């Protein structure tokens, strides 16, 4: 008989697979990538919203009510994503979203033979820099690269990239922090 940990992993795998296939059927890789971005946004929202987490974990709230709440809060997301989130809320699995995101990301690599590189900059990338990043990352990762670009105006400059659990922070903010730390040691 499988352990709870094995059951939880199998359920996360099922959620991720279901979501990937539904989004792929709705709009191919574009919908899959849009869903990935939306899951990331939802995870950040959930981390910052203690009330949402309390409601999702509260067994005294009817499962249907949790599902309806998710449908209202995330109504602007991909319909397949909202459906999966509603089922997760109903079954009390909303807290597994981080694990599901990790599996979903891995399944994107498997199904589409692409690696997603998250790129954060202060200003939008130009076409030349976008191609340089894609080509370099593609060589390093051994696959085609899809960039997930976002802008963070709190950065002074530079770039932060992450893929496959690895992060490269070449932002001016981090360079200044490192310089401050080095100066304090001396």
C-alpha cells in the first residue's frame, strides 16, 4: 500500500498532467506558458495572502465554498487552470500548488523539449539580447529555450535568470550588496 507521501506525489503528478494537457488542448505551447506564468503569480499571491491560505485549509468551510472562492478570485486565469484549482480547493489540496508547479515545469520540458528560462530585468529586452540569451542558454541547457520575461523596476540594472532550479543573479542590486558586504568585512 502506498504511503501518504507517495499518494501526495501521485496526486500532484495527476494535477500537473491534467493541467498541462488541458492547456495544451486549449492553445498549445502558448496556453501552457501562459498557465505557467499564472500559476507562478497565484503562488506569489497565496504566499502574501494569509487569509486565502486559512480559508483553503479550513475544514469547517464546505468544499464547494472553497471551490467557488477560487473560481471568483482567479476568474481571469486560463479556464483549465481555474478548473484544476477549484478541484484542488474542493479536495483540500490547494497547499500543494508549489509541488504541482515544479512537476508542471518539468512536464513542459518533457512534452515540448523546451527549457523555460525566467528572465527579470529593469527594462524590456531588445530582440538582439533576447536572441543572445536564448542561444547561450540553449547551448548550456541542451534544449530549445523559451524565455519568460518580466520587468522589475526595483532593479537598478542587470539581469536575473533562472532555469531548472538554477539562478544567476547579475543584477546591479546584488553587485552593490556584495560590495557592501566586502567593505564591511575590511
